[in-house]
C-alpha cells in the first residue's frame, strides 16, 4: 500500500489525504503537547488542517508540501507538514510560530530536546518525518544543472525540472559499537552530550569501507584499541545530525590489550565500566531529566536509542554467565 502511495503521485496519495493524519512541524521542530513527564504528539485531519491554514490566510494547496511518513495496518496514511520552512518549490511563507502554538494548544519543540520524553512509537514517526522534511529542504536544486527540483505528491523523490534526474532520500551509514574486555564494557562521551551521559562508540562509515572495517577503524581512532571479535546486533534509523542508519555491534578487544588512549579531538572522555556499575545504571528509575538532577556517577542513553539496547544486551549476557 505504501508503494502505491509513493508511486501514484495524484490519485492514491490525494485520496489517502482525505482520511489521513497530519503531523505538524515548524522549522523542523514537531508540535508536541506536555503531559506530566511525557510529550503527546497531536495530529490534525484534513478538514482541521484546511481550517487552520484558512485562519492564517493560506489555502489548502499548501497541503501538497506535506510528505508521506507511513501508514497504519488499516491503511490510514500519515503525513508531515512543516509550516515554518520557506521552500523554493512552495509559494507559501512561513507561518508565525507563537500564534500557531496558541491556536494549536501545543509547542514546537526541538526534537533532540524532546527525545527523553517521547514513547518509542511516536519517536520513530517523528524521526522519519523530520528526516524527510529536512532532506526536501536541503535538495531544492539539482546538483548537476542547478535548476529547481520538484517533489512528487508523496515526497518519496524529487525530479529536476531541467534534465529529469530523479533524487531519492538517503541515509548515511554509522557504526555504533559496545566494546568489551569480557568483564567490563567501554563507554565514552562527547563534548556535545548532556551532562553525565556516557554511550557506546560511534562514527560514520567511510567510502569503500565494510561495516567490519568501519568498526575496527573507529575503535582504533577513538580509543586506540584493537578488536579480536565482532558481532552484529541490530540497526536503527536516527535523524541526527541529518539522517543516519545506525548499525549496532558488540566487539571484544584482544586479550591483555585494554589500555585506552582517548582521542581528545573526538571524545571528551572514555573509561571501562564494570558489570555492577552498568547494571545499577540500567535499574535506575525515573526519566532522564529526573536522573540528571541527582548525583549519579554517570547516565546511560535513553531506552529508545540503540546504544541503550547494546548496553542492555551486554548486561543480560554477562548476567547469564555469572555463577548462581
């Protein structure tokens, strides 16, 4: 069904909008509504969106700037529309953020700041939406001719108006690796991380590299360690800094080679952590914001991040090997 919507520019996609849900953004920040320590993600139907646009002096044609981001098992299509971007392919101006927030009874919150207060389903949907909206905003012109490109109805591609070259959204492959020496795991932090947060090592794949090559190189570059064994775990789409495919792996260092040499151009700090330390960190209660306000020695990534899954897998596997 999604394939049909992506390829049938007019009929199927336009029909899906009649019964679909629209998630709103402003300058790539999603519309959210606070609820306790969490955020709810509101959406509008087509009629509600048309009324909203009308109140701000814009007609329903602006809805064609939306992008398809998925659908339910019942074939209810989901779309995302950014009311704050000024696209060269759109004749519509940015709508005022504060007035929209008042009208919609919510706030446009930077997605990275909202990460720790979203549930996994909502976060995945918003990750897809923000990545697609950003890609379209960044690819308004053909890299060959310099002429404007135009998106199809679903937003699954852009076509050059001059030479008909087709551009498709892309993701950059990133390896993220939890290194272990058998009894400890290695965690690191960058300068940009929130206070106290430690995570697994990560880096972009270079042109020509395999996943294995990229993992070996990144670990050697960042902490000066050589790996003996590598095991694939899982993958995850991640919208920061643009749109990445996170390829998660477990790795073991060579015996007796555990001395860390931190590359301070890449990392702020890196250290070995025991099973007991990491297991205790995983068991902590409360949201990340609540934990950050307490005096814990270090914090782990949120549950929706694949780094958290890697750390949890390592703890569970280590626990199974402990004597009863």
